[in-house]
C-alpha cells in the first residue's frame, strides 16, 4: 500500500512569498492581491517602570497631627508673577448680578459667596460693569438717598456700579509675562482699583465681543501682600500702603 504525501510547496526567489505560502491563513488573507503588502515592523515601546509604593511613617509618641489652614490666596511680593494676583475666570466661577438688582441684594450675594465684587451682566451674558462692596458702602448711595429721598433698599446696582466702558483692560498675553509690581503701576497710572484681563488680540479683532479672562483688584493685591484690611476704603491710601510694603 502506498501513502500519498502532499507535494512540498514550490520554492521561489522571494522568501517573503514562500513564508506566506507556508501559512495557509496568511495566504488566504492576501489572496486577491497582486502583491503581498507587509506591515512595517515598529519597535516595541520600552517597558514602563513598575509602580512603586511611597515611603510611609507613623507619628512618634507624643506627636500630634494638625490640619493645614485653608487659604484661597498666595502671599506675593512685587516681583511675583502677575497671574498670582489675577482672579482667573478660567479656574473660578464668575459671581454675577444684574443691573436691576438692588444694592442690598448685591451685598447679600457678596456675603453668601464670600466675595467683595460682582460682575454686572445682562440677560445675554454681556458684562455691563462691576460693583464692589466699597461702592455699596461708599458715598454714592448716600447721595442718592439725599437727592431723591429714596430708601437705601430702592437703589439699583446700575446706579452705583462702574460701567464696563470706563474700566481699563489688559491683554492676557501681556499679563502672562508681567509682575505684580507692573500691575500695581498700571492701576496707579489709571487711578482705578480694578482692571479687566481680556483674551489677547480680541480688542483689535473687530468682533462684537471680547472674552473677559480675569480681573485685577487693588484690594486683593493689598491683601495678598499681607496688608491689613482698611476700614473705609481709600484708593490713594491703599496705593501708598502698597508702595511702602513693596519698597517702591
């Protein structure tokens, strides 16, 4: 009895083609193509370093743990980056009110949210201005009460806020390379206690609106420089105290 053995595959001058013939699956996969397309062989990525546990320890006898005091603000000096004193609206929520709200409602919102200033916006989110705790506690509401005989609760935000078109604005591109001292000098020259930070180039783009990226506050800068809060805000005195603190 004779045993039939399959004929060995034909050999060719193309070793890749011979390798394909040696594997029926590969041969079927590439059937129908004039030439076999071989994938580029990429080197394997280096193995990642294994995770390692960090060193741990236990308190020695008599040692107690205490919680770190929470602070929202970083202590700064004149040469610190300007962004250290900027309220970045890309990181924190903008607290807002409306022009028609009463100043008492705005003040209550400041107390609840733990802030001293609110952006005033319209129904479409357009910034109309800013109102601060100093605006509410300042002379303007007193004058309105005296001139109109109105009650304090009847005074609207629109009557005491600083309109947006009267506020100075700095471009973010400049702020990113500026120092705290540069911001202080800018506010001093404009005679303002607040300045907006807008997206770079938007003021020259000719568009209908600019994105407000952040805001600088003279009061916040003074606080982060370690100056005590003032009773009755005075812009000129604040600038004097800041300049004394930074040795200007």
